């Protein structure tokens, strides 16, 4: 039996049966919700890091995690963890991996390197080139041929992470970032990242037992993520491709068994979910994205100016939105945020409102007392995700005109 074939066979048998370590990366501030998601899915040994959560599971769990996790950006499978102090050692460590288990000479690969170490003074791009050379040389030496690099659409993506002297070499099971769910074909001026939107909905504690309104819904991302949570629809069920489908141990039958089992857990919607936007183009885009997500029958989107709106759904209601903010959309911030506070106070009492914004100063113009303030990041912007409890009746809305939130 040729050695390469034997190596792959052994790898397949091992990876099917055994639990292995994985790392799910996420956005700043969502580590806690991601860790909860993982525990609910059945991950073992879940540990929160900074912008990542590590865990253990088997091959089936890797498929389940990619299909289900709402707050993961990608799921990596570490192949090697060791210490390195210079480029020569890095090169040697990379060459010690049996790369034919993961790559063929005629497949393509790409390397993403993140380096934060005083031992490596060159930039991450240089380290990724060095790592690429090590893999290419490995194949050239053993097979007189080497796989090519394809930065945009590789068969296999490899991650090199160096923190101080700690090196982790991982293979990326997701491919394109998991925020690319597959439903958002129409985007507005400033769409929110799907992973961040899902994280916000989960942080709010929304389960589908309350009504949900996004009164400035843009392309509908928050609404779609909320509806998927309410119906228990796996986050990435609409995605066309995961990187693990190119892996040598890919088990298509196992993948579809897991895929179908997750579909069976979808439940019907028991609450009202609706969105408003004052821009007709945004309403059209949100409706298109809802169609893409097969949710158009469950979520209503209306051409409404929030400031002229009234509460039309009753019972427990969560209002959640990312209003326009200075950096991206030009508005009179003070007046706009004051209008938000007035509308919430006058027309939405009895609800809970959540706002995310990077314009932290603008929040003081809302004039309502926040009951929670969670730091998050939207792309490169530091944000606050704040909660307002809009009491009804005798427990009137706490309206604090001059409070600096
Ligand atoms: C930052 S975008 C929301 C992005 C959205 N979360 C998404 O993922 O696409 C803000 C939206 O608020 C809308 N908007 C601004 N003022 C509004 C108002 N008074 N009533 C309703 N919508 C408003 C804008 O048209 C824009 O679509």
C-alpha cells in the first residue's frame, strides 16, 4: 500500500472515532454567548479565550458546529501546538506535519498568519510566505511536485498563529467567514454583521416567546437572525459550502445525517417579528433577504418612520436596532437620538429596547436610563449595546433629560 494512501486511511479512521480539539473564533464581546451556544450543542471541555472559544468534539460535532453556531466566525482544527523562537524553527515545525493527510499535490491552499511575538520581527504576511515555502518544499521533496497557492478560493486554508513563542498550526473547517450565511444578497448602506446581530439577539435573552421589532431594520439582518433563533433554524443552513467538504476525511453521509437531524429540530414561530424602515429601498432589500432565508411569511417589514410609529403589538416585546451613526450616515445626532428616546418613552412603554451604536456620546441624548451596557465591536468600531426598560403604568418610563449615560 503506498505510504500517502496509508497515511490518509489512518487519519480517516482516527478522526471519525475520536474527539479532537477545535477553536471557534468570534467577535470581541461575544465569547460568552458563543461558549453558551457550544455547551448547548454538546461540546466538551469548553473554554473561553479572547475572541475565541476552544472545545472538543468529534467529526460529526465539527459539522454540527459549522451548521449551527450563530456567533462563530470560523472553526479551526489545530494540527500542532508547540514553541518556536525563530523562522528556522517555524519552518521545521511546519515540515513535521504529514501534509498529505490534508492536501494533494494537485489541490490548492492558502495560509493566513497572525503573529504577535517579539521573536518574530517580520510581519504576518512574511510569516505566511515562509510557511507556504515550508509546505511547498515538503511536497517537492517527497513527491517532486507541490500544491499551488490560491488566495481567493483555496481547497484548504491553513492558519498559523504565533503568540509570544507559542505556535498553533490549524486547518480551517469553515472557509468563508460563517457570517456569510447565504441569505443576504441585498445590502443596505451600513448592514450589521450577521454574527454580531445574532450575538445581540442572544445577549438580549430573546427566545421567541416575546415579540420582536427592529424599527430601523435596513437590510433586515437583525430580524432574520431573531427569526432563525425563534424557530431554531441552524444559522448556516442556507450556506452553499464549508471548507471541510474538501477535507480528505469528509464524510458526506455523516454530514447529511447531521444536517437532516438539525432540520427536524426547527419549530414554528409563536411570536410577532416585524421591521420598519423609512427608506423604501431598505424595505425592498429586507424583503428580498427574508425571501432568501425562506422567512418572508413570518416577518413583516413596513415602510414606516419610527418617529411617527406607535406600538401595535402587545405583550412582552423586545425592540432592537442599530440606528444610523455619524461615521457612516449623515444625521443630526443630537436631534435623532433625542427622537429615539421620545418615541420609545411615549409610544413603546412596557417594552424592552436595545440599541447598538458606535456613537457612544450620542446615547446621552436618548435621555433614558440604561439598565445594561455591553461593549461590542462592529467591524473596526467600538460600540455599546445598551438596554432600556420602558416601564408601563405606575412604574413610568424613567426619563432623565440630562443624564449622561
Ligand atoms: C445602520 S442602518 C441599519 C442596518 C441594518 N441593521 C442592516 O443590517 O442592514 C440604519 C437604518 O435606519 C433607517 N432609518 C433612519 N431613520 C429612520 C427612521 N426615522 N425610521 C425608520 N428607519 C430609519 C435607515 O434608512 C437605515 O436603513
